[in-house]
C-alpha cells in the first residue's frame, strides 16, 4: 500500500517566553486535525508532538507529497492554535505564520514540512526527529555518518543491501529564486558530498534514497525562516522523517551519531554555536533560550495506521550524552560572544550587530603615514 507521511511544524506561541506551547494551544491543533482531517477521511492517522516551542503534526494519508488539502489542514490547525495563543496572551502568537492567507503549500509561508511517499514494507519502522533552536543543517553530520560513513556505521560493510550505497539530494539553501539541488551518490562521490555537507548553513540534506531498491530513506525540512522573511522571525527548528532497518541503517545506527552532541548554530537569538542535546519527547527550552535540542519518536506504520511511539532518547545512555552536551555548551559559552561562540555574520538572526558595524564604519579614519 502506497502511504505518505507528512510532518508539518510551526511555532505559533508559547508559555513563559519561547519555551513550550500551552496545553490548550496544542489541544486546539489536535482537535482541528481530528475533526477536519481524520473524521473527514483526509487522514488515515496522525500524531501531534511538541519539542521546545514548536508543534509538530505527523500525518499518514494516500494523497502524496505536497498535497494542498493536507498542507491546508496543517496551516488551518496552526491558525486555530494561534487564536488560542492570542486569547491566552502567549509569547510569539502566530510567529511562524508569515503570510495572511494560505496558498497551496506551506513551503515559503513559515511552517516547515518533511514528507515521504512509499510502498509500505511488511514492517515499516521509522523515526520522526524534531528540533528546536537550530536550523535544517543540523542533520548533515548525523545523516552523513549514518548513511555514508562505514567507520561509524559498520552496517554499510556488513549488510549487502547497504553495500551498494545511497543517493543524497542536497539543497543550496542560500539560493532563494528556486530550489537549487544536486544529487550525489555514495560511496563513489563521498568526498564531494563531504565538501558540501561540512557547510551546514549553506548546503542541506533534503532526502536520501537507497541504491539497492530505489526507496526513499529520509526527508528533511529545508526551509529557512530568515530567507523567507528577510529578517529574524525565529529559528527554523527543523523536522525529519527517517525510515530504518533492512535496506536502510538500523534505528540505532541512525541515532548513534547524535551521541557526538555536535556543535550547531542556533540557541539564544538564533545566533550562537552550542552542542545539540538529544532530549526526551516534549522537552522544553530553558538555559540561554536553549540549548539546541533534538527529540526522536520511533514508530511503526501498517496500512497507514501508526503504533504508539517509543521515546528514543528516554534511555540512560542518553543521560550521559545530555551531560556531555551541557559540558560542551558551557565550554563554548565561556567565551561569550567572542569568535566562534557566536554564529557567522550572515547567520546572525538579529540585525543589531550589523547596524552597529555600519554606524561604526563611518567613524573609522584613515591615518596618514
Ligand atoms: C531563538 C529564540 C529566543 C529569542 C529570544 C528573544 O530562536 O527563540 O532566543 O530570540 O528569547 O526573543 P524576542 O526577540 O522575541 O524578545
Ligand atoms: Mg520561538
Ligand atoms: Mg522553536
């Protein structure tokens, strides 16, 4: 059976700062998806999660990717959530709804989406990754290591289905006129792939396909809010769907690169480098409006119906990683805004530094020799 999984997310307001949507807000989203999506037969199934200040709607259906009715359902749910956010005086009410009226697809309108259409395998396990206070390039390192680096994932050597490698589709997210993409095949083009992926604010993994079967393994939301709005409106806080097992890396092989707690751009005012912390589902944002967090739900889907989710970072091993992430974040925070602690100039989400530089530049004098 051909099924589409659509994950669409937005921040439309939260409690106590940019911390977590209120329960009423998230319930308003659930009610809309239930009444207008599931009860009306548009969806087979759905789940709603929060991570930090973002709401993530995961939907299963048979309408394919980029379907206007599915995207409108998500958009309208966020509009309902915004109404509650305004009623409760939540912070940042409606912040990711950048356009007044919906027009066909959430892309370019503020919310982000990751979608895959596939023929269901007899058992179809997948992971929904949800992030807050960071951007889509956050997935470059773990997906490269999981799908292309045998030193990390010995399954690439051990499993014949994976020995033939994968095809990565990479997007140049700084090009805003159209979708600018390149396809690279590993292992043959692994070095070219690494050249691009090492710059996660510019080149972002959009999807990966298994060479063995042609099946799509994953889909990552690639939209960048500051490219859409032309100014700071919040961080992109991406979502990804990754299918696992058999012709794909195992769930553990996909999770394990996240034990590196790698440094990513985001955190406070979207403008710092901090270590990505793997957290439990529904975790909030706290220290320094951060840290950048990732949560993971493990799910099986059959005839479009989803099982309950397993909270993949709710296991003692990840407590150790969380401590390590906190230590790595403290280590870089010790130098405040100096040098690498702050994001590169073009990533600074607030305009203050750039405006000060322009003002100060006029005051510089050229000293005569
Ligand atoms: C980062 C984030 C926060 C805000 C900060 C200031 O993505 O959401 O760090 O940037 O709390 O928020 P405003 O500008 O809304 O006062
Ligand atoms: Mg926010
Ligand atoms: Mg957020």
